[in-house]
C-alpha cells in the first residue's frame, strides 16, 4: 500500500517538458551528470528513443531533478525519486549520495530493464570496462564491497566505543567498550575517502545497499 502511494505521488510530480533539444554529454560532466537511453518500438513499428538526463549538482539545493527526453526533445521532468509514464510502462529514477541507484524501464507486466548509459558518461565507461575486461570488472566490484564492509565494521566499533563512554550512556548496564582498532585522524580520513570511492564505483553500476552504501554516505 505504501509503495503504491509513493508510486502515485511520484507520477503526480511529473511536469511537462519544454521541447528543448538534448545536449551532448561532455567529458567534463562525468562527475555531475548521468545520461541513460532507452529504445522502444511504438504500435506502428516506428522506433522511439527515450533519454533520462540527471544533473547531480542540484543536490546542493536539497533536491535532484530527472529530465526525460523523447526523440531528442525535452518531454517531461520531475524531482527524484521520479516515475515517468511512457509507452508500455514507466521509467523509474532514484538517486543516492553517490549517483544513481536506479534508472529502469518497468513494463505494465512488471518486467524491469535497466536503461543503457551514454557511452561518454562515467556509467557508460564503467559498462565498457565490464564488457571488455569482465574479470577485471568483477575484481573492482569485489574490492568495492570489501572496502565498504571494512568501513562499516570500523564505524560500528567507533560508535560502540563512543556510546558506552558517554557519561549517561549504556555503560552502567553493559560496561564500557574499547575498540580494538584505534585509527589516527589521518587514517580515518583515508578510510572515509576509500568508502566514498567504493560507493561511487558501485553507483556507476547502479548498485546500492542501504547497509553498506548508506553507511558510507
């Protein structure tokens, strides 16, 4: 019930587009923009090309907008999470603190298909690495998970130590806890940067875990 209500509310947020042309993806936009494409065939056999354009810099204003283009023209826009009604279903867009976590075409029957990233985008380059060097791609993905697990464990240890050492905390009931790993400020900074890099890499593949990536954010 809650999921259906959120879905309807997202659809109601969609605003019509102004018809402006879709701009090409430039290399300097790799950290601030995501662009995905979807090709469908309409009832008379004519191809229709949708594009989802997301500019992450709007996040500093407290929101991110997703723009939907149809055959190269601005068709609709919405704040994320966004649900765009299109031919045969909807396009769903969700973001995280590190990029996109979802950009899928969901048919009326419930089948899901991830949109294809633009080749010039960071997501497109990561997808090309996966196609050309699958073994290396799997190693990079596995390393990202390991980094996030280590970061999560360190975070839990530090939080447990701080909570049990609070003057009016839980120490009087469970005793104090001292983390077996004591990192310097410099080491904590390195771990923080590594977890951000790992979650960013996962976002390029539209991978997201509330436990791992959420803790990193």
